[in-house]
């Protein structure tokens, strides 16, 4: 799933008071010393708190791109979405570890057929929307059907859709029955797949399977008040300013062991400057406050503040499944040797400084990591300490047609990304390349990257897809082919397509086996693709998130990259 570059969607966050420390102090950024062995261990604030009541104030520098579960491919919205919608299964977070897929609306993780081509789910009893209407299998099906209307929902999640049969379906507004899902009765949902998919229980944890009552579907206006199936509902929403969630009295806690629903209310302030958020949290000016902004809203200049005892005891932290990369547009930078030269020229250690230093993340050598199922060793010529290899880069460019100018696009909400571009400018200047920096409005950033205005180079991030513990759900979306295997896929920002490797990925989609077995094959193909450098791994994020002194159960989600709102509480 994409990490939006909005200071609230894209990146990371964090936490609380009665410290349950699982790791030691973090190294001072740019101190010159390497991180300690436990520097990236998770820290949870106020663990095991069970008190109900009070309000959590969520400080954000910008509004949500959308609250519609059928039109969101961002981890921040998925985090907030836990409060007002439920799905067939759920990614249950544990700090520092890939999440576990657990049943949510469904009674179990699903029952596959022997050939792996159908999965059957049974809904729990006692499920209701906020108006008291029972939730049925038809509401689940309709929620999925909406995401096929790509002319309406441009950011709809597509991993589930890509796995289901009936590719010709265009959504419920054009008529016709969707043959990819059957609903033989009000509690049974049967999915029909094109090929076996070992991680299918994770696919139905995505927001596609949030139930939507057909009679309440207002298309793009649905974002203003999605009908709640979770523990909270929207009381008021003033776009760009304020949103308030209150308890949904139709939610049945007996059917939902995963969400503690401790606060009475959540208030979201949606237009606070990121520097102000950081200052307020560090000063504890609002003891009930948290943020979903990237890196806990912290600025690089705030790093020293984290060493103060009062702030340290209120700082949750966790190493994420989220990794930032540089994407090379393979349609404009076509020569793999040129791309490799650019990759080798990047001073990734200087990029790490722009992220705040070692405290805020470690250098990554690959988009995938050893905690994921199916991981196999990855090979790269990138220096593991992040230092550039300019001599090797220059040698690769000898006799090549080298572009005189390239364009780096960056999301304009966070100065970090512009600063990364400045580093790249300096690096590429030594190769005789003039790198121009192009700001892109944050709200439209990934839309631009997916369209014909994609620059030569751009930064993006990924938090592991539907199942962040699986290699496949990182590899396939980011470098895999389209649904029919003829070109690059929807989330494939570099537009990578190799006739041999991409075809092998396409065929692997139809192979049966365990997630571990198939993951090794995906990881091997990914390693082969990466030898042509369609992208450059940068930083695997470690989020430090300061929270108010009354906030409890504050943990940084491995997948969400921010405070897990489904379990947070507040002492009052």
C-alpha cells in the first residue's frame, strides 16, 4: 500500500506516558556512531491500559485525501478507517512485527477450495450499520463492486480486484452482475479467483471488503459520510478543518475482539502546520494529542528534543515495514546501465541525514526485508553504508548517451523531499547531469506518478501491501506486470516491464503453493529485476512519535507507520 506523502498519510507516527521500553536510547542523528543493536526495537507507551472514556485529539497538517473505503490506497486512511469500518479480515498490528491477519466481520480466515480458486467466508451474527440495518453478504459484494468503477474511484485498491475472476466487469453503475463474487445467502460470500492466491485472507483485509449499503452510495460524495460498520461514526466533518468521531451504538463489541474502542470520541484537526504539531507535542501543550503526520510530525531539527527525559517517556517508536525508494522512469531513462550509474552516484547517507539521521530509519538495501515470508538474499552494488560510488558510475556512462537534464518530482508538503532532491542535484552534477526539481501538490502526488506527467525520477514509499509479512505483496504491486501481463502494473511507478522477468511474474501469479514457497520465487525474480535498477532503495523508516502525557496504548504500527488508533486510549 502506498505511503501518501501527506504529512499524515505517507509515513510514520507514535506515542504516550507509562513507558514500556523494549529498546534502548536511539543514537543522535549524524553522531557518527552506528546504531546500537537495539536501536530499532519497538517502544510502546502506556501498554495494557483498559480505561474507557475521554477524547483523543489527532493533529494533522492536511485533510484526508478520502474517507471512502472504496477509493483509498493509503495507509493513513486505513488506520483511521479501523474506527468507522470493518472488513472480512483485519491486519492486527504488533509493534515491530509484520501484522497478523485475523477474522473481523468473518467468522474465520476463509475456506479455500482444493484447487485454490474459490474462497468462502461466513459473516458473524449481530453485525449492523450505524442506523441499525443488518450487514449482509450483499453489502460486502457491493463494496467490492464499487472499486471496479475506476472512472469514478481513481485511487481504489486493486490487489483484490486483480486476483478475482471477471476482468470485464466495470462496476455497479454500468449495470450487469459481478461474477467474481456470489452471495448464496445473507451471511455467505464466495470469491472466485483467476489463479490461486496463498495470501488471499490478507487481500480481504483491504478496504475493498468494507460493507457499503447500496441505498446510501453517493459515489464521490460518500467520502463525506461513509456509513459506519465499526465502533465509531462521523458526527461532523468540515473538510480541511475538523472532523469528530463519536461512538456507534450499533457496534457490537462481542463480535469485535480486535478494536478496544477506549476513547469516547476522536477529534481530528486537519490544518495545523507540521512544525506547530511537533512543537505542541514536544511541549505537551495538549496531553490528549497524537499525530498521524509522517515521522510523528517531527522535523529534523527536533531530534535533540527526543533526548529530554520528559519527551523520551512520551515517545513511542517502531521499525516499519515501510521503505522509501527513488523510482526511475524506465520509459524516459531506458538504458539499464545509465540507471545503475545514477543509482551508484546517489549519496544515500546524505539522504538519510535529510530524513533526520539514523534515529529515523536505517539504510535499506532492498524493498523487501528478511522478516517477510519467502525472503531470499538480494544482490546489489549499492554501498551498504550509503556512500556514493562516483568512479564506478562515471565508468558505466563512458560511451553512453547520457541525458543532460532530468526532472525530480517531489511532494510539496514536506521539505524533506525537496532536500533529498538537492542532494541528488549535487550527486548528478558530478556526472554532468542537470537535475531540475519539480514540486507536485501532495494531494495529487501519486495520481501524477501514475499518469503521463510522471517525472524522470520520483520518491515513493511502500508499506508491504495487503500482507506486509509476504514478499509477494511488495514485489508484485511495485514491479509486477498489469492484470493481463502485457505491460507494467497499476502501482508500478518505475513502469518496469521486462519480457522475460515480467512474464515469469505473470505466470507465477497462477501457481499454487504456500506463501513461503511462492515468496522465494517472487524474491528471486525481484532480485533479477533489480539488477537493472528500476528503483533505488533508500530508507526503511523508524518512526518516533511523541504523544500527550495522558495518551496510553500508543504503539507505532509496522504497517500503518503511525499510532494504531484501534487500541489507543486516554487517561482522564
